[in-house]
C-alpha cells in the first residue's frame, strides 16, 4: 500500500535537478505499474517524461506534474541535506517537498485507494515531466503534442502545482496569465564622444523605445484576471570607456498578460513601436519575441465546482478560484482539456529549507481521494 509521505521521501532522495532525472521517473513508473497502469516513457532530448493510464473507458481524469526540481542554491544554508528528506517538527524538509513531489505521491496514493474501491469507472492517467523547472521545451509541451496526434482523449486534468497561498486549500488556480519575453537590440555607430556627428548613439533610441512601451496602459484587467503588466528586466550597454559612444545597446522585457491580448499581438505592437522610434535613426533596431504561454481560463462550471467542493469537504472552507502567479505546464495542457491546479502552500518552494507540513500532505491526499470518488459519478 502506498504511503504518500514515504513515497515523497523516496522521490526527494532522487536529486532530479533539471534536466537530470536521477531515477525519479523510474520510481514513479514502478509505483504506477504496481497499480496496474499502462506506462509509457516519452523521452525527448535528454528529458524523461511519462504518460500512464489505468483503464481505457471514458472519462479520463488526468493528474499532471513534474519530478524535476530547481537547484539547491547555497547548500551550506540548509539545516540538513536538501535531498535527505528528513522530518523535523512535523515538516518534511527537502528540495521538491512542496514543488511538487508530494503531490505526485498524494495522487498516486489516492488513485490506489480509488482503484481498490472500484470507484474508477472510466480512466485515470498521469502526465509527468522532467522539464517543468527548465526551459519546458522537451517536457509537457511535446507530450501533449504527441497525445494530440494520437487522438488520446483526456477529459479533465488536475495539475499538482502548489496553488495554495496562505493555508492549505485556500486557493486553486483556474487560469494563468500569458507570458512573453522580448529581446531588443539597437545597433548604432561607435565613435568619440567629442564628435557625435560621426557616430550614432543607440542608447537614447533604446531608452525612448522602452519609455514608450512602459507608458502604455495595456488594460485595466479582465474578468478573473489582474491588469497586464510590462516589466523591463535588463538594460545592457557593453561599453567600459567614458569617452566612447557605444555601438550597441540591449534590453530585455517581459509582459504578463490577460486574455485581452495574445502573445503574437503584443509582439506586433512592440515591433511597431520600434519602427516608429527608429525613423530617422542611422542604425538598426531588432526585436526578438519569445512567447512562453498564452493566457487561459477554465470557466466556472461543473468541473471547477467539483474540485472546489472536494477542497471544502476536507478543509471546511471554500477555496478562492484564482489566476494569479506565474506560468505552469497547465498552459500546454489547456489545449487538451479543462485544467485546474490544486496543491500545497507554495511559500517555501524554491527556497532554502523547502518544507511541507506532513498534515498538509495528508490533507492533499484526502482532497484527491474525494475528487476522484466524485468525479466519475459526475462525469461518467
């Protein structure tokens, strides 16, 4: 019988810092195979992925998560080894305890109970990647692409990301803002500061463009979403001399956007602004966008009601349905089916001494058990 705490510990002890797997995916596969899941490893590049399914009937309820974790950081600052997975004062300390090996273990334990009780009248599946904390190019996105090509049907999905804010179950994520990174390069003509007519300074051009972009109010929000925001994240002028007009200037910016926008439309807007600013400039402006995800929302309805009801059953209070926070692999899964994120409190994720309360891991398993039990009655 699966013990969620022990399985979490064993997963933590596999130091699976992206892109290294360190045997974490093998452990998940062995666990699910033991429950009767048909497991399929899907390796893209150096990234290990797994799609596992129990049953062939509909509906198919999927759990999605990742075995990879962020680096330890300053190992000496940890109160114990980051991958030792020790219990201290009711906490399970270790990299991945919150984000999100505990959720994988909790859903596996809940699945075992549901299968044994005959509650799964359709199918349960797991979509597990080793590339969520990295660039996310060889993980969930590619698995989803393959499943779509093969016409694999997933009806609803739970992503085990740490969605709670202050206390367990106070929040579930029903959507996310989109994200676009933009690299801007302004190429001018290097020259002596005393002879500006012989040079073309790229810095004022870059600053003018950034000011135009920063001054625009993108929107005032969208139902269930906060306003979109553009943030300048880097300005770099590779010039070490005080008497030289530089020949090039670089900037990076990020836009987190709600459904008022698409990544492509924002990229076109930034490119158009660059064109306007560059009129009459003797140099060149290059804009290179990289869209990491579009905004999406799982509309309130029977599925979100079911998930919220399972949380309320265990915690005694209804969760807030939120779209706050960064991006997650839900941005890829949403092309397959409605998706909701439900996991632990995320306060210590990515920090030194990342830790999950043992009681909350048990609560998460109880929520997953309730959710599975009710799901097939509601959608079967």
